[in-house]
C-alpha cells in the first residue's frame, strides 16, 4: 500500500514539477514498467503457458487498448503511403524480438536475459556504421568494446560454466531484431508518424508472428483461469502501453539521450523482481556485468550524440 500511495503522490505532484523533472519521472516510469515483463510472464510459464501464447495475449490486449486510445483522442488510423511498407515490417520485427526474449526466459534467469538485451543501442550504432556509413566517435568505439566485455563477463556463471548457448543466442536475436526496427524507424521516416499510431500497428503486426509460431508448435493456448487472464492483461497494459506512453513523454520532455540512459532501469527492475519474487541468484558477476554494460551503453549513446553535434 505504501508503494501505491507513493506513486499516487508523484502523479498528483506532476503538474507542479519542472519540465526536466517531469521528463525524468516519465523516463523512469517507462523503464521500470518495461522491466516488469518477467513479473507477469513468468507466472504464466509456471502454469504451462508457452511464450508464443503469452505474447499473443500481450500484443492482443495492447492492440485493443491502443485502438481505444486512438479512437478516444481521434488520432487517424490511416498510414501515409510512403510509410506503409516500413510499418508492415515493424510488427514482425518487434514480434520476433519479443518472442526470442520470452523464449530465453525459459533457458536463463530473466534478470540476466534483460541485462544482456541492454546491448541493443550498441547494435544500433554498429548497424548505422556498417549499413549507413555513420561515423563512430572514439567514445562510441570504447563503449562498443566495453559492451562486448560486459557480455563476455555475463556469458559464464560464477562457477565458470558457460551460459545456455541457445538462450544466449535468443537474447542476441531479440536485441538485433529490435535494433533493426529502431534503425528502420530512424531511416525511413517512421519517426514522423504519430507514435501511438505507430505502436498500434507494431503491436497488431506482431500478432501474426505468434500465431504462425503457435501453429508450428501446436496451437495458441486458451487461458484456463482468471489469474492467467489477469497476467496477460497486465502484460498488455503495463510493459506495453504504460511503458510506451511514459517513454514517449520522457523523450518529449528531456530528449532521447537522457531517456535512453535512464532505460538502464529496465534490466535492473527485472533483476530486482527476479531476485525478490522468483528466487533468482544475484551474483557478483551479474552486478559487474550489468555495471560494465551500463557504462558501455551510456558511452555509446553519448558518443552518438556527439557525432551528430559534430
């Protein structure tokens, strides 16, 4: 109850806050709510629900909620012709990213998977360098090298045993798919679309990915009880709609760079929930790996901003 009243107090105080403080609040809220993915997905796994089914219901509820948002605020559903193909590609890319990440939760601790996923900005920098000849600053190069060191630290357990290879590759596939999507948003004009309209089509376009994978593996499961439906609805609302809306406001108030740096709270939140609720082990190696990756990603982001300014 104390946590609820704390959040309620912060929301009531928002109109009185300075713009920068509002931005930090929304950026932190967006990161923390996205980091709550394992909080609702892992209980569904424990009841025998497969990743494709979990994601199908998550994307379905998010699509319905966002459709209501667009309708209520009279935001047009029509996509400009020049953005049609990139919009259609965005859904499957994000769907593959989500499916790979959720599948990795079944092979490694969710906190570890979320921390490894945080290398996504590094992949974006590499794609922009090799694919679009964007310059790399010295700071960015150091950040990229540091990220590889962090991944190397986390690739082994404290006993020196290698991580599950398939689980590790699934996280890397998740990061790569989302990095390609972000580059596409940046280079094709999708960033000029209304963000709520864009994410609506991303969520709707991701649903066929889970349906197709579900058909290959049997079928999409029906949720047998209220607790599972509650978890599915919470996934559609909190790590999807609330996280996206909050992050959007964060970018508007304090810009993409600071918002991206504060997104480090995503894996940190996943680690905290994993340890406190699901009994995952917090090791010194995980803490060091998280810290190294956080510093490396921050350097990469700041280096990219410096390159633009130059």
